[in-house]
């Protein structure tokens, strides 16, 4: 599996079931970093791509990542060490629930939390354990994700996530039950004629007027829209 080269860093992806994909790059480019965040957390790092994008985007002194799968964790560590920001990037090999409980006990908080969480809540799982863990909510339910985030997000902190569009209402409802409110939403479709597939959400402990936008990725095959190019051009080599 070839490494994925971005403008300012390279992502090796031979050890992890989850390769660099559009979802992670979208979240890394789109998520709101607020004003000068001090500490950032990436939940479910996979290759570490989102953390690396955030290190490129801001000067936060602490960018922590958490990854439950051992080989993905090793891959993230390797990619962090080979980047220009190795001194600011750190990955933990643990379950998010345990991590959140421990951090809450120590009263550690994060100004920005991002997650490209496991998807498919459907019962269908593949025979590849590592890929299942990365792709299915059985390893980290949306509920556990939101509960954990609500414990360690700072008072003025921002939580951004990318989820399937069909899960949007349920996710927003769950978040509300844990005092996290939707501030901004971007619904993503592959091209003008396709259905909305993904929702990018930013939530916080404050109720605000909800900013809404839509993003279309391609005009036609491999012909990207201006909006998508503008969003990702600092990262993708060919944009």
C-alpha cells in the first residue's frame, strides 16, 4: 500500500485497515478550531491524518490522538514521528471510554475535539476484525462518543464530527441530551445528482443560530468543485 503524500506531510497506511479517505480529509479541513486552541483531541486516529492536518492548521501545543486498534495506533505514531510536528503530536492506545473517564478524573480538558467515528450501525460486519473495529459502531457507539466528549470538552470547546447523513437527527438528539448543541452543519454530496451522504457537525455547550451549508465534491468524475478545492487545497498535492 503506497504512502499518501500531502503537501506538508506523508501518511503511511500499510499497517491499518482504515486508509486515508475523503471523510477524514473533509473533517480535518472543515472543522472549526475556534480561537487559538491550546489542546486538541482526535478520537479514532486511524492513520493520524486528521491530527496531522490540524497540526498544519494551527499552533496548538498539545494534539492528542486516541486509537484502540494496536496496528492503527502504531501507524499513527510512525506518521506523527515522521512529520514536522512530532513534538506536538501524541497518540494513546486505549478505548475512548476509558480515556475519557481517566482524563475527567484528572480534570484534563480539550478546546477542540474531532472524530471520524466508526460508521455502519447495521448488523452486517465483514470478516476482517480490524476493519470492523474501524468501520462499525460496535467498538464505539455514538452514545459513548458523545458522553465521553461531554466529560472532557472545555467550557467553550468545540466538538466536530463526520457521520452518515441518515444518522444526523439521532446524533444531534443524543448530543442535546448531553448538553451539546449543534452550532454548524455541512451536508456533503458526491456530485450534483447524488444524494447527501455525509453530515459534518460542530457542537458546543452553547446554543447558537445554526449555520447551515452544503458541499458538493465533484462536478463530474475527477472534476472537483471550486468549494471542495478551496477547502482542501492546502493539503492535497494536486489541488
